[in-house]
């Protein structure tokens, strides 16, 4: 359950890549090893490629979050994605806003706000290089261990 929650949050915060109902698409990140620093302490590392980046979008699709509206727009500094009327399956309906600032080839920041909270969560992503030996695209490492998002 914790792995699913962390993966869903990380996916939702880090990778709003493309969906046919969105006005603009975020670029696919540079393949390789990325480090994520989370403002609330849930840091992670991941090995990624284009296929994994697309898959990480799935938590943002209507099928999983049951959001009534999705919109991603290019801004002067990056991108803004808005998901409205999202059913969290616990009786709460929320709106999520994700501001993506930076370069998807080397480093970017995601600032996320959720309508049920006054806090803004910030994630900082940095490309480190090629995936470490023994890791394959989809491997996601947190303090609880390593698993593959494709499994």
C-alpha cells in the first residue's frame, strides 16, 4: 500500500506527460537516472525511459483518479496542469494544480497544490546520468526499497 501511494504521488507530481484531452503535452524526460527531492521528505530515485514516463502518467488519467477535467498548458516558465473534480475514493473531491518549472533534460521543479490543503508540495528533479548498473527503466527507489513500476 505504501509503495502504491508513493508511486501514485510521485507519478502524479512528476510526470503529467501526455493525454489526448490536454491542450499541451509535457516533454518526455531525458532517459536515465533521476533523483527526486520532496519537500515533505519522501525522496526517491528512478531509472526512466520514454515508455516509463508515459506509463507514469496513468495515475492522472480519468480511469484512476476519476477527474472531471484535465488541462495542461505551456507557460512562460514551463507548464501548468490542472485536474478538477478528482474523486480520491474516500469521499473527497479535489482539484490539483501542478506547476512544472525547468528543463526536462536536466532539472525541473514541480509545485503542487491540492484544494483540500493550504500547503504547497515541492519536488525537485535532477538528471544524474545513465541508470546505475543493475537498474532498468521503471526501477523506483525510496527509503522502503526498490521496485519496478512495470511490475
